C-alpha cells in the first residue's frame, strides 16, 4: 500500500483537494441560501441542478476527451470550477445558482473521469485494487475535511467561497505536473435499459431509488439543517457523520456480501435505513442521536451502491459488466436529479422532517422490492467479489474495479485448482 501511495500521491492529493472544494460548496450553499432568504423549494432546485450537470457531464465529457485530450479538458473544466465557486457569493440568488450548479456538476464529472483515467492507466494488475481503495478513501476524507473548514469563516461573507476556489485551483498543480503521461481513453458503451431490466430488475429499481437517497442526503442535508435550526458547526458535523458512516460500514457489509445472498443484505441494509428515519421522525431526537442516525444512514446507503452493482453483475458475463455498470450509473443519475426536488416539496408540506420521510420511503422501497425479488428467482450460484465504490465515482473507476474483481476471481479459482 505504501508503494502505491508513493507512486500515486500527486493524483491522490489533487483528488483530496478537489473533494474538499466540492464538499464545502455543497454544504455552504444550503447554509447561505437560508441567510439570503431563499425558500426551501428553490434551494431544492439549486441542489438538483448539480446532479443534472453531473449526468450531462458523464455523457458528454468522454466525447470531449476523445476530441481534444485529457489535459485540455482537465484544465478547462478545473478553471471553470474555480471561477464558479467564487461567483456563488457574487450572485446570491437561486436562478443564478441553478445555472452555476449545472456548470459545476458538469465540470466535476469531467475532472473525475480524467483523474480516474490517469489513476487506472498508472496502475498495474497487482496495484489497481490498492490504488482504487486509496482513491475512495481520499474522496471520503476530502469531503469530511471540508465540513471542518466551514467553521473557519462567516457563511454570509466571501471568505468561505474563496477557500474551495483556491483549493480546487491548487488541486491541479500536483496532477498536471506529475510525470504520468495522459492515458488513452475509450468510451464505455452502455447496455440498453431493456437488457439491464432483463438481467436484473432489482438492479435498475434499486439503483434508481438509491440515486434519490444520495442526492437528498448530500444535496439537502444542509438545507434541512438550517430549516431545523442547527448552527454551522452542527450542520457540518451532521454532514460529516454521513460520510464517516459510509466509509466505516463499507468493509463489514462488503465482507457479508461475499458470503450470503446479496438480496438479503440489500433488503436488510435498506430496512435499517428506513427504521432509522422513522425513529427520527417520531421521536425528534437530541443532536448526539442525530449524529448516530446520520452515520447509520450514510453507513447503509454507501455500501448499497456497491452491493446493487455487484448483484447485477452476478447475472452477467464479464464482457457485459462495464456496459451494464455504466447504464446503472446513468439510471442512478436520473434518480439523483429528482431527489432534492421531491425532498424540498415534502419539507414544504411536512416541515423539516420531510427530509427524513423521503429518504425513509426510498429505503423502504428498496427493502420491499429486494424482498419481493427473492420470491421470483433463485440467488445466483456463482458471485463476483464485492468492490468498494463511491457514488461520485465515474464509469472509469467502476470498470477498473471490475477488472480487480475479475483478477481476484481468477486468482481464487487458480488457488482452488492448485489445492
């Protein structure tokens, strides 16, 4: 692991700084929106716009890279991100923020695709798994660190918008000055939705609903916090708890995933998430209990993403897995666009706890549908290994993780034959 870290540290440092910038702007806008008097539903449109931009970017950026190359796309989109982060404070109104969020979502999608391509190209079959693990850890660490930085300035001023802009600008220095050459890039073909449905109805339904869960949690958590009367420190702690829980519970859930029917685990994890949201809605817990609840919700949501992709791949040939995963990520993105909007509407109808109602309903939907699918067909006899994936990962990282899983499977079969 240390060898891999030594080889890839410029890229990993750049990714961490990028995630600090992205994590700050998402939470900060929710807080600043309340200060500017922007209503909850308008803020939900602002938050949804990021996921719309990210979705567009996932479709369009690969073609841009094919035309002009990694370096130009990376530098252009990075400059756009840095500029938009400063402009938020200059135009504090929701229509302008919607446009900026679309631009920044599009741009972050592009820089993730480019960075993941560099990481994948610079790894060997022996080191790719460790490199991907470090990449995911740096992503999570960057977002958690971003929440702490929210407490060093006044959210009603400019300073907190300048910090992520500077960090994003700095993030490109170690990446672009590293010795790694720009990798070759091939666009991943997507599987048709009909073929995806035939392979795994649970995969399509589950990943769509989970897109709503993610976008509600990561887009609307700070909006909920301001509506619920939390201060900046409490909001930053709540958001950080979501990501910490997601990082901690990936490993135990991944361990169980390789040893039991994945549908049981999907249903059980989603049911736990639904129960937690119901308890919050019914009992109005103190803040320390909210932090535990946030860690549990994030702790089941993040592994569910990896679980659903792994479960769908269990019904596919290896040659189809990358295309299927790209298709699932698109379905997830469509669900993510709707999440903040529905959450904002429910918060307007039910009050701040409409945030938890929406997440709970989606979790319950995943749990119920997974349980029903268990009555429709048997579990697959052969399953691939579970690979930790982040919801922010692009198809490039997913394809690399599939290569790691295939290598692990072939190695396990080789060891069994040798024994």
